[in-house]
C-alpha cells in the first residue's frame, strides 16, 4: 500500500508540473498585460519598456515560467499587475478567496455525498417503487435546472421567508447577501444561528446538482452490485438481506461514487462562481472574474494553480480510497 501511495504521489506531482507549464503558456499567450498602459494618452515608449522590464515581460516565456515556478515554491507568488489597481500580493488574495469558497464547497459536497448516496442506495434496493420513482424524478428535475436558476429561486424564497420571520420574531434568519465581513459574533447560540443562516442557501444551491449526480451513480452501481454472483452466493449461505447489503454489496457499490466524488469536487469548486455571484460571496469565483476582466496574469495563475492542485489532490485521494476498497487495483 505504501509503495502504491508513493507511486501515485510522484505521478500527481508530475501531472501538476506539466499542467502548471501549459496553463502558464496559455495565460501568457492570451493577452497583453500592458494593453491598458499602451492605450493611455501621453504614455511614452520608454515608460512602456520600463514597465515591461519591471514585470519581466522582456524575458522569454521559459525564463518567466521558471521564475514564476521557483517563486511559487518559495512562497513568493508575485503581485497583481492589473493597472490602476492596488498591487495586492497574490498569495494572501488567493488564500483569502480560497478559504471563503472551500467552506461552501466542503459542506455542500459532504451533504450531497451522504444524502445522495443514501437516496441512491435506497432507490436501488426498492427498484420500481414509489421511493425509486420519486428519487429519479427529483434527480432529473435538478439535472435540468441550471445552478443559477436554483440559486435565484432559493434567494427569492429566502427573502419571502425572512419577511415572515420578521413579522413573527422581529428578526430575519436567512442571509441572502453574503456572510458578514467581520465574521460571526455573539453567544455560541447566536453564532450558530447566524452561521447556519448565512450558509444554508448557497450550500443547498451547490449541493443540489451534486446530490442528483451522486444519487444516480449510487443507484446504478448498487443495482449492478446486487446482481453479482458473490451477492447471490452470500444469500445462498443464509445471510440476512441486511448483512448482504452492508457487508458485501455496499462497499463495492461505493467504488464508482468514490471516483466521481474526486472529479465532481474539482468541478464544483471551479463552478462555485455562479453561486458566489448570486449570494454575494467574495470567494474564488469573484477573484477569477476580476482577474479575467483586468487581465491580471499573476492573479489568474494563482487561481489556476490552486484549482489544479485541488483537482489533482482529490484525484490522488480517490485513487488511494479506490485501492483501499478494491485491493486488486494496487497490483495493476
């Protein structure tokens, strides 16, 4: 197992290095960071040349990539080069946005995995029942709705619920415009109250699509597993249906869902931009939009390398979990 993990870690590092180089080349080739400066009236060619030297743009792209990579590995991610903006350090800006987004995504994915997996397994065990048809219908409805549509619907109903709560209790509960900038304050009960009120709507919006995917994957995997020869053998030995499901079927049925979780986490992380925009969260999505609009290559590379690292990391964790659930994979 240790040799397998070391081999997978080395492969992941290689994939991340190749991805970082390709991303750097694409970002560097996608625009001119000095376009805004060159468009300013009265700017001299000497000033443009001096700015290019300051930003390292006069160097070949391989030299710039090496400088960027060694800087990232040493903790110096550079500064924002968006003209007319405050020269913010990339690492603290990305770290702050990452902390905002990862809280949303982690809570949403855990809820979606637990609830979607349970619903999918139950639907498979009760195939063609009302429970199965209800779960299938709900999943397809969620698949058909774009995430921004779900977010807007939740926000509208959240505002209406707040109006009712204000009439009854004199205070609203659901936060529809992002968490407070200074964090949550008050007694433990008040902090929990405010925390759940701020997170519940964006979390449901993010979890809804993932829930649909997890429930369908789990249902299909469970149906296939329950028809396997070893499940029939377990039944023939006289085991109860509960023992057959929990000891023999469920573990193997988790394999496809485990793999999909890794891919889906990266997709949801990168796609959280829509939910953040709807509910006013200044996370990775807002940072990506600002970086593209201002063509800020350093900030954009910071966003991309963090997202790529998360995707590679979760694929690594999926491989390890897969090998634990099915030891035959380590022999491949």
